[in-house]
C-alpha cells in the first residue's frame, strides 16, 4: 500500500461583522469542539466598537455518537503537520486580504484553548500582521520556537482562576512559562471560557 496526495481547491468558512472603518479588528480562533457561529456569540458586546472575524476549524464532527450537535477542531494527531501548514496558510491569506481592504486597521489575534496553538503558529509565521497576540487558556505549542515571542506589550495570556484544565502545579508551570516569554498574564474569576470583562481590559488598555 502507498499513500498518495491530491491537490485541489478547498473552501473555509468564517464569520464577521461589519468591519469597514473599524480601527481594530479582532481575529478569534475557537477551541476544540466549537463552531465558529456559536463562538462568535462570545464577542457580541464588542460588535459596535471592533471588527470581528471568527474563522472555523476545518474538521467537523458529531460531539456525541453519530448524530446531534456538531463541533469543529483545527487538527488531530493524524497528518498533523499537513493540517498545521494548511491552517497557517489559510489564516494568513484571509488576514492579508482583510488587511489590504482595511489599510488603516490594526489586527489583534486571539486563540482560545486548542485555537491558541493555531494562533501561536500563525503569529510565528507572520508577526508583522498583528499588533497583539492573546493566547487564552491554552498550552504554548512545543513545536513553536519561543525565541520569536519576546515582544513585551504585544503578548498576552489569559486564564480563569478556576479553569479545570489548569490546576495545581500545571497551572503554576503554565503561567511561569508564559511570563518567561514576556507575556503579560491576566487572571479572571471564571472557568474555561472567554470572559468579556477581561478581554475588554486588554483591548482598551494595552
């Protein structure tokens, strides 16, 4: 048996508000098992002030069994390197297109949970596209070169104080790891979710 590959054109979907004339555009990458249109709802309070672009991961699946609710992810362990390459290329092309259409806008990149790893890889590939990187409740991907991430106020890490995925020594290690890379660490009273107040502080004050 041999493994073969075929190149062909794909479509990827994303969700956005009216971004014309917005000075700041937030690109937000969802976590494992979420869909773009539902993740978008977490940013509704920012619609009037900021441009929003919510891309959706390419892999969709039933969350339980073979029917019912559907979620999406950015990759699995299977053919992982190819997914990383395609995700980075697609997101970079999308943002470069929006940037050309909105030359006066600044771009913030946010990655939540699994989307944080995808965001970190995208930032490493094209740091000049973004004014800020916000990694939210995510582990820094081990395949990304940390030397690319020493830009002070451009880098932010956010974590809920009762996030069940980050407890005890794991939590302390994660926070210290980000601080050593010059990330500003923000903690809020909450779990594994986007907190509008914490995000508003970053968008408005940094």
